[in-house]
């Protein structure tokens, strides 16, 4: 146990306690917080779902879920699981909430949690509004301590549905009580964007349209839709990845320096950045967005052949786009983004491409086409490796004078990686601490939806020419053409 860790005290009520996310991520995240001392004696988790379990059966579910995490002392997992309790509950039945209320009050007394309550909605989004309403109506909120709501994605499917959901939640919780999960914000290197930018004069002083030519963000997945096909076919890459994760990463890259590194100040700047993102007209959207869907190939089936997908599905499994910010810092600098399934590899990276020197004094005047200098590129490796690299030009060793690109590189060691909390551990801890920095605010979500809705509407009208890319590639040819049109290319490309 980390003796410097401050203990968080709360009763956590988890809706969806038997679900996939809870079993794969949430119990492990809590166990790690327990091992580090952020959770000690004064916490309890009340799990709920319709399935009937006794407390003991549920504690076994929890122990099974954390069995791969090494104990730091004998009996640790068993002790941890004694903080878990269960009530069978149908979230649509108001009378069930009275039973939950009574149990929460008992646990509060038993574990000395000082009236602190954290409600975690790990369920299908159609229930979010109903749960929030009943928490208020059936009086489950505490008068002492804090009341906080952690809510899973997706937050709506367009601006209107997101607003409706937000209005429903707002009847029970204030904005400063709501923690909207975007697990990309819990990733070490996404958080490192701010350290790199605002902790280094050498980087931040060049972080603008005078020195940066373009920025590229790639979230590439190797897998297809697998067992999520039913959900995915209703969502598509634009809603599933662009509206949330990509927008959040781009906002951090584009934002101004906050007055301080507090959640309030960081949010102000992210919101300002998203406000200046150019919302496209339909014809601009058509020119600046590319969609794709994977075909069969390389030994795998086509998206349209997956179970749960319509044989003529027009759902995109790939998106590439050019985004523009209309503000003083970024005017004229394209942010190219792309994400897709069944691509060449699984990774997330950010490439910041700097402008070349105005005059290349090393070019040989006898050969007009000779280009010796490369652009400097700062690459932030988000996953699976974490770190960054700066590509510079240096003299090639030996006779004569030619230059070559060389890398200054930092990659996290395996020990660093082991010590870095998983996104859910970090985010759970932040919510228990009441720190909003790594959660999406309503204003950010609203701007992101307004931007994405234009594209969605356009794509819903026009039938796409799908399928249009082969598994194992980096998406359709149009994605490369999007940059080629501007005289640019993706920094990460196959066979490069
Ligand atoms: N799984 C992931 O990797 C993942 C990743 C990112 C985000 N998310 C988000 O996390 C949330 C949960 O996802 P999941 O994959 O864990 O879903 P899931 O496996 O389908 O679990 C849903 C949970 O809701 C419970 N439930 C359903 N209807 C209920 C009702 N009427 N009353 C009470 N409980 C009810 C289910 O238990 P019973 O059937 O026993 O009631 C189950 O515990 C979703 O918002 C999802 O989008 C999931």
C-alpha cells in the first residue's frame, strides 16, 4: 500500500454490475486503487442488475474478475471483495430504488463513508435518464458528503439526443457532479500532451501556424467489429470514435495554455478550442471527409458478412478527415484525423509535422529536384508503445555534405508502463477525488456533436460505394488522396 495515498471514502452504487465492462475493467481498477491505498477501509460497492445474486455470489464474481492481478499481500483479494454487496434491481421499476436507498444508508454507516455517494452507470445508454430521474425522485442522494455520477459512453447519437439526455441528468445532478467517461482521456500519453506542450518552451513556442505545417491523429484498430457488430452497425466509426475520442485529443492539441492546471481552467480552454473548430457546410463536409468499409481479404470476412450486420449495410468502419480551426494560432493548419477497423495494425499516434526551413541551403543547385531536408516531425506514441520521438535533420557521417533524418526518442520502459494506471483506474480515482480534468464537459460534447451532425446528415442521404478497402491496409485510397490534394501525405504509411 502506498502510505502517501489519500484514502477516498464513498459508497459506490454500480448499475450494470454483472456487465462486461464491470467484469473486465471496473473491478480490476478498484482493486488496484485498493492495493495503492486510495481505497482502504471506508468504501463499499453496491452492485445492481436484474440477475439474482447473494452478496457472497457477487463477491465471488468480483474475485474471479480480479484473479489476474497479483496480490501484494496474502488474502488481499478476499479482503477487498468483502467491500462488495449486491441487490437485484430493475432500473425501470421505481419501487426498487427504495430498497437500494436503504442498503446504501446501511453501508454508509457500516463503512463510515461520511455520506459520500458515487453512482456509476455502466449500462445501455437508454437507461441513463431513467436512473438519474429515480435517484432524485426516490431520494437516493445524500445531504452530507458528495453525490457524483459517472456515466459511460455513448453520450447521445447526435446533438438533439445528447441534449435530451443532458437535460434529464441535469434535473438530478449539476454539471460539476457529472463525470462523463471518455477512456482515451485516461491514457498516459494523451495526458502527456499537456506536459509536453506546456512544460517545454522548445515545443510550445513553436506550437502554432508559423511553424507547424499540419497535425495528424491516427487511431488504428486491427480487429473488426467482432461481437459488437449489432451495436456498431447502428453507430459507425464517426459516432463511435470521431465524436468523442478524436475530438478530445484534437481539443488538447489545439487548446491555448490554461491559466492553471486545474480542471476548471483546462475545460475553459478545451471548450474555446472546440468553439473555433470550423463547422462545415455540406459541400465542405463532402470534400473534407472520407468514409470506408472493409471488404473481405487477408483471410477475413467482409464487414457486411459479420453476424448482426445488414448485407447492404452503409455503416462506415473507417473515417478520415481534414479539420480546420479558425483562430489566430491555427488558421491555415490542417488537422488530419483517421480511424478505422481492420487496418494494418493496432496503434494510436499523433504526428506533428513542422514546416521546412524557408531556404534549403544544402540543396544542390545543379539538380533542381534535389530535396535534402525532411520536415521535423514530433510523434507522440499513445499506444501500444508510449513515448515520443522528434525527427530532426542531421549531417550524414562521412565525406561530402548530405543530410539525413535522425530520431530523438523516448519510450516508456516496461517498469514505467507497469506503474502507469490503466485508464479506468485513473478515471475512477479522479471521480472519487472530484477532479474533472480527464472527463468531457457538456459544452465539449455539444460542440463535438454539432460538428459531427453535419457529416452524419450528409452521409445518411448519400449512398456510399462500399466496401472500399481491404483488411490489413490503411483504409481506402481516398484517405491518401485527401492529403495528396494538399501536397501532403500521412506520416505513418505502409511500407515506409
Ligand atoms: N464493454 C466494454 O468494453 C465497454 C467499453 C466502453 C464503454 N462501454 C459502455 O459501458 C456500458 C456498459 O457496457 P457493457 O458492455 O458492460 O454492457 P452489458 O455487458 O450489456 O451489461 C449491461 C448491464 O446492465 C444490466 N441491465 C440490463 N437491463 C437492466 C435493467 N432493466 N435493470 C437493471 N440492470 C439491467 C445487465 O444485467 P442484467 O441483464 O442481469 O439486468 C448488465 O449488468 C455501456 O454504456 C457501454 O456503451 C462498454
